[in-house]
C-alpha cells in the first residue's frame, strides 16, 4: 500500500555533478548544476538513506525563480564567501530540461574567487548545493520511501561545495517516522 504525505521542509540538497571552470572569450566562469531534476533515471534521484530516495520535480523552482529578486551564490554554504548574486548579474541561474544551471563570472581580483578556482582545479570542489524552504511529498512504496520536492517557496542560496553529500536527513527521518506512526494507527483502526 502506498501512503502519501505532504509536508513543509527546510532543504539542503547537494548534487555531485562536477563544477567546471570554463572560458568564453576573455572571461572565465564557474559553471555547474545546482539542481538536477528527476527524469526517471537513477542518477537523477538521491539515496539519502538505505530505504529513502529523493527526487526533485521539474516544476519545483518555477515560482521562486520568477519571484525572488536576489539569489546569492556562496562557497560551502558560508555567507562569508560570497561568489555572486543575481541582483547585480554576477550569478545567472538557468532552468533547462536537466535542472537549474548556474554561471558565475570569475573575478581575478576577488580573493574568494581565487580560492574557489584553486579548489576546483585541485579537484576539491566537487559539486553544487542549494538551501531552500519548500513543500515536499513523501510516498511509501513497499519497503521504500520516495520524497519528492514539489515546490521551492524560498531559495536561500546556492553553493559550490567540497563535499557533495546530503546532510539534511533529520527532517526526512522525522517524516518517515510520522508516516510509519500514521500507518500503524490506520492499521490498528482497521482491525
């Protein structure tokens, strides 16, 4: 039996897609994907626990990208390492069929950009991440749970990160425990 539950969540999702340093004309850019949408393939979902998979809906970012005046890019979720922002054009976010890509023009005069460039070239910075608030649904299917990010209501920031791993499992564990409790109560009322 499948159980579906809607909930609000504070999210921190990390992709393990590589961050690139690319050149276009005389300008270098940090480029990558902060978000990868679920497309039916295993590489587009995240196993956050042995029995929990997470997916991002293709429409999850539609409203927040249109209605957020300024989204920032940081390094390792640290606001002291500001890399860019949409407000002044030093961060571009582009939605395509794959997900949400970003592009940050490299500023050779910015010490934070110099540090991040060195970490990308050394292979230390291995992915991207975002922090957001949003609405998720949780569905139980057999012995597994599938959590889907349905809508991002507030995009706090994106980050280039060294350790692309999901660290927000506490909220998921609470959601799963709540689902299991609800299922036990439902079963006991049927007996």
